[in-house]
């Protein structure tokens, strides 16, 4: 359970950095508390998308992983971010990613920041 919480916080931090750096990834709210709460909920959705959908997509695109030497990972991460944005809209969360190329860059930022945060944050059992 602690590991799940650490990963969710790392995802929230990575999403916050992406929102901060990219104008076309937006997170709106009335107050700071509302924005933080929305960010945590979006991080949960993002974690669930990566846990449930991403392995299936990676399995189906395995030949492309070999053909592109793994560069297709950028596209898969972008698709997961766009799916998270779509689900956030359906769940009435104020998080939106505008456009595929923004999602590619956002996915790259989220991957790097999430990796760095997972190195720094304690690993739970």
C-alpha cells in the first residue's frame, strides 16, 4: 500500500511539472487545494491507465518496439496521457491535454520526472 501511495505521489509530481512546463496541458481549479486534489485524482487515473491499458498496448505493438528500437514508447506514453485526459473529462476533472505532440512532450517530461522522483522517494513494501 505504501508503494502505491509513493507511486501516486510521484505521478502527481510529474504531472504537476508537465502542467507547469507546457501551456497546452491545463489543470484548472478555484483554489490551490482544489488543484492539488484534482492533480492527485488525475494521478490515480493515470496510474490505473498505465497499470491496466499500457501492458495491452505494449503487447499489441511489440513488433513496433523492435522495429523502432523502443522509440514507439514515446507514442504509447502520449496515448496513455491522452486517454487519461479523456477519462478526466468524463470524470469531470479539470485536466486537459491539447494535441498529440503536446502529449508526446508531456509523456516524455512525465517519464523523466517520475523516474527521478521514484529514485528520490522511499520505496515502500
